[in-house]
C-alpha cells in the first residue's frame, strides 16, 4: 500500500506569521546592506570632494586667511576716532595745615570726590602713512589667500596621485595572481610529464621555484594594495578606516597642450607665484609707510570731564590739536627702511627661483606625458607578443618538443 502524500505547505501559527514568511521579510534587510557596501565605490571626483571637506590642512589655511583679513581691519581702525570713558569715585582727607596753607587754625576735612569724563583722539593728517599700512595688510592677506590655494592644489594632487597609485597596485596584484595561476599550471604540467617519464626531475623543481617566486611577489603585491589604501585614506584626511573602494578609471582622456601654452598657463595660474607677487607689493607699501615716520602727524585730542564733591558735577572741556614730529630716534627709522628693502630684494630673488622651478616642473611634466603616451603603445604591442610567445612555448612543452625553461 502506497504511503499517503504529505503536503509541504507551512501552517501559520495562531496569532503570528509562519517562519517562511518571516524569513522572506527579514532577508532583504540582511542582504541589501551587504550588497550596498560591496558595491560602494568612489570616483576620483568624489574622493577629491571628500578630501576638500576633511583635510585639516585646508581648515588651517582658511583660518590663516581669515586672521589676515581681520588684521586689515585692525590697521584701518587707526583712521577712526578713538573714544575712551572713565569714572572715579573716591574719598579724600585734607589735613588742617593743608586747608589753611600751613598757617594753622583750620580743621581737617574728609569728603567724597567724583570725576567722570570722555576723551576722543583722532588722527587728522599723517601724509597717508596708515593708508599705506592698510594696502600692505591687504596685500599680505592676498598672499596668504594664494598660499591657501597652493594648499588646495596640493591636496587635490595628493588625492589624484594616491588614487591612481592604488589603481596601479590593484592591477599589479591581479598580474601577480595571474602569474601564480600560470606557474601552478606549469608545475602541474611538469609533474604530470615527470610521472609518466617524459620530463626530468629538474622540470618539476624549476617549476616549483618559479611558483614560489610568484607567490612571494603576490604577497608583496597584496601588501602594496594595503599600503595604497592607507596612502589614499591619509590623502583624503579620514581619521577612521576607508570603508569604500574606488572606481577603476585608470584610462584618462588625452590632453593636448603645446609647450608655450603650458608655460603661459603655469606662470599665470601657479599660486606660489601669485603669493610672492602679493608679498612684494605688501613690502613696497610697508617701505612707504615707514618712510612717512620722517614726516609730522597732526592729531586732535578732545575731552570733557565732570568733577566735584556733590552732584551735579562741574563740567570742564578741552579741545586741542597736536603736531608730532620725530627729530631723532637713534637711526631706528633708517634701519627699518633698510630691513624692509632687503626683505623686498629677498622676495624678488625667491620669485625668480620659484619661476625657474615652475619652468622645470612643467618641462618635466610635458616630457613625462610624451614618454608615457609612447610607452603605452609599445607596452601593448609587447604584451600581445609575450602572450603569443607563452602560448607557443606551452604548446611545445606539452607536445614534448620544448623545455620548461621556454
């Protein structure tokens, strides 16, 4: 008698869902995050955006520029009125002799005394000295802004360099993996031929040596990938681990630029040169300002005071103007002018040296691009020939007419 058929339909529990239904509900929440994490890859542009947000060096450069802009306002404050107020309340004691002028017969007194006032100081004319100081502060702020641009470009360059170095490490790791597989194949073939007496023991040991060398190179290639990821993480400014991978975009569009155009672009856009030019301008303005110390300055000093023993206090006011002129200060101004001129000459020499370095860097970059462009074509041709040669050598060895060395 045949056994009765058993239905495989799950019966839901009373008051709840069946285990199969629960599994179908929970499975997406377990699988989707893992798939999303495995597929998460960042492009070069996304990595640059991360670095521009995370790199602490950029935040430090921005803070330095902000401080320089505040120094401009500090310098400009000298052109505005300087107002100060004060209030004093004290209790005074006057002896009998001082009250009568030292003749005796008076009485000592103790009384309160109150004093308050407002003072205003204003530079009326300084032959434009402070205006030159303002221009110098503005030029210094522009120089620091150019330095911040240099830091920005450095961060972008470091990310690009680390990004492509990691891609190269990935590909070299793949080559190492392929080399290990290829040498394992050669070892299996040599052992098979040796087992049937068609190959000497040397073929087996030689294949084992080649396989061990390939495995060692694979260890190095894998370590280079790990180092490349750490280098990119550092370039991005990440404090924690880099929890994403990068898009394989090693091929980049070819850039056509002539030598003269490349040099002109570098001279016009390199922020290092802009910074030095701004620093020179700041020094020129500073020299002009220091030289104005030889000239007089007209200052207005005004104040209003209220004082007395009881309220209401008695009012007093004073309006005055003063001319300040330094007759001799031990040669301080002359030495300051000489120092500023020497600093200016130093900056100009530094600009010339920097321009020469920029010229060298551009020339090297142009030559390296041309070499890389030519090398790619030659390497592709060599790769095709090497694959063909390997296929022929493997066929000859399998047929018994070649050696393991081939």
